[in-house]
């Protein structure tokens, strides 16, 4: 799961050298249009976040990937994958992703999400994967629905902001 090739993408475990790309994507106001927390405030914040993500890989054997187009394998266009996230006091397997605006509208988030679900269900034997999305983030909702997620409820996870929508994808029946 540390290095995966899909039809168009290279997915690899994040590493310390990805901090600049992480800040470029997560620090961009456009990629934070639906994020009440707003863009990352500094490169140092990106480095600290990345340190936590690399520790997740060490602890769990999976985590978020740095995503590159196969045609430009050294240029990161997004980050996404699986992690444990708090859902109202319960840690649940969570799918998350964020791509640079130049990568939007090409189905790349769907391609990455499809691979993450394969890993969750067939490598980790997870019974379900959850995702949180802001109600106005229609592009991300469409990605989740295309991957077979269904609406599961809502979650007040950010004070003074509308509740996040919660989606679930259940493992295929055996």
C-alpha cells in the first residue's frame, strides 16, 4: 500500500520532503473554499502535519498518499487516502483527499478514492469507510457518490460552522 499505480496516478506514502507540496496545496485559498479552518497558515504547519501523517503510516501501515500523475511522477498534484478520524468520539476509518486546482475536473479524486476503497476492503478487511464533507462541497459529494458512498448522517465537528455531512461505504458482501 506504500506505492500503488492506478490507470493514471502514482500513489505513494507521504514523506518529509513533501512539505512544500503539502503547503502549496493545503495553503491555497482555492482548495480551502469549503474548509471552515481555512488554508494552512505556514510552511511550518505543513511540516508538522506531514510529521503526523508519516507517523500514521508507521503506526498503522497505511495513511495518506502523495498523488502524482504518471506522466509527471515528481510533481505532486494532491494528497489523499485513509486515516482514522474522530466521528463524534469514535475513531473511524476515513477517506480524505485534496487536489491542486489544476488537477480538478479530470476524475483523479475518484480514481484515487476507488483505490483507497480497494485497499480498505481487500487489504485491511475494513467493514466500512466513512467520509466527512461540508454541505456546500458538491464536487466532493459527487466523488463520494460515484464511489458508492451513501449519506449516513451529519456531525457537528467544527464549532460555529454548519454540521459536516457523513457518508459511508460498506465492504462488498462476500
